[in-house]
C-alpha cells in the first residue's frame, strides 16, 4: 500500500510541475509580446519585468523565474 502512495504522489508532483511550467511559459509569452508591442521601450521593459515578477509570486517553474531566488 505504501508503494502505491509513492507512485501516486510522484505522478501528482509531476503533473503539478508540468502545469506550473506551462503556465510560466504562457506568462513569459504574454510578457514578451507586450514588451515587443509597446512603443515606449522603458514601459515595455517594466511590463516584461512585471511578467517575471508574476512568475516568482505564483512560484511557477521557469528557469528565468527561479533565478531570482
């Protein structure tokens, strides 16, 4: 019974990590699109940094988000 719990826990952990990685990719994609579409470069840089901050706050799994720790 203990072995089944370990496998179930590992699958749940993988699923959570995978979903967090997908969400982080979506956030960084939106931040990159906003950065490239804004005409005022400092505003674009601020909004891109805000996207990275969002990844940090929600503890999503993305390398660029994890580097801040």
